[in-house]
C-alpha cells in the first residue's frame, strides 16, 4: 500500500480519515510511526478515553513504533483531558508524541504550543486541498463520511440475498470433506478469477466461508492481498463478509 507521508498538522488531519477508513468525530486518534515497524498505525478511541491510554501506548511500543501523533476530535475539555493522559502514557512507553492537536469545525489547535504561531482561534485547514488526500485517493484509500457509514458498508445482507446464501451454505455443508490440497486450490482459483473482476456466486462464497475455518487456508488467502493495490481485495472481502452466514464470518 502506498505510504502516506505526513509532514505537517494539516497532513496528519488529512491522513486520519484514510488511515481509519472514515472521518472521525468525538474521538481520540493516535498515529504510531518511525522505529522498526514499517509504515504507520492509527488507533481510534471514543471520547473520553483516558482510561485506555496505557493500553494504546503499550500496543504501539510493542509493535516497534518509536514516535506518535495525537489528534483529538471534539470539545476542548474532553480532548484536553484524554490527550494529556495519552501523551503521558506514550512518553512513559517510549513512544513520545511529536505533536498533539485538537480538531473541530474546520480548525485545529496545538495542545503543546502556546506561542503566537499557534493562535487562540485555531488554524483553518481544508482537507480537500491537501496533496496527501489526493495521493491517498489515487492510491485507492477510501474515507467514508463517518463510522456509521463504515458499519453499514459491512452489515450482513438480508432479504432474498440472505435466503439464497442460507440455502447455498446448507449445500456447502453437505459437501464431502475436500481431498488434501483441494480446498486451497479452490480458494486460490477463486481469488485469481475475482481479482480480474468476476463476481463470486453464492455457492462459491458459501464454500469459501467453510474453507476459511481452516486457519492455514485463511492465512494463505490473506497473504495474497496486494498491499500496493488493495482496492480490489478490499471490495472482494467486504462482499464475502456481508454474504457469508454468521458462523463462517472470517
């Protein structure tokens, strides 16, 4: 996946929706970067989030990140308290925050700077004018309007589509156990075909769901996701997630 290079507060604000997959609100977002880990990692918490600061800091430190950024989305009081606790935990864990900012109403405020360069009324920003946002979109990153839209995008199908999948799953469950190597061969062939734009049938998705209960097959499928061009794989696995019966959700 094409890395998003963050050089400023506006870059960080522009990057967050693409790192999370949606535009956050009333949230604390921590971005880990540098160190032995490759790329970045974004963790989002609901506000208030002071109680979770230690766990997030330990997570970033344990995964090899050396520095961090903290962004709070919400009113000054909630953001200030949660960001302060997070910065202290990150410092203690060896993943100090290079910057902490509050974001609201098209403006951002530094939580670490009290100089004249950081005005009390905040600094305006425009994500739509950000080069980073354009690069992220071109690279196939998606930023939905909010978390609820993300949830809706992976909700199980219902109605006739669910009835058809239930019948397909019953057929898949009645199939004989696959011969050694047969299940993996089916999964890899399906991934190759759908990777070229073909749609998976109900019977194929049902059989895939059963086969993915074998962790070896599941891992073989997932390591074949192209991290440099993940859009097709994301669309395929989102479709699978919505269609498979609940016991077989990957």
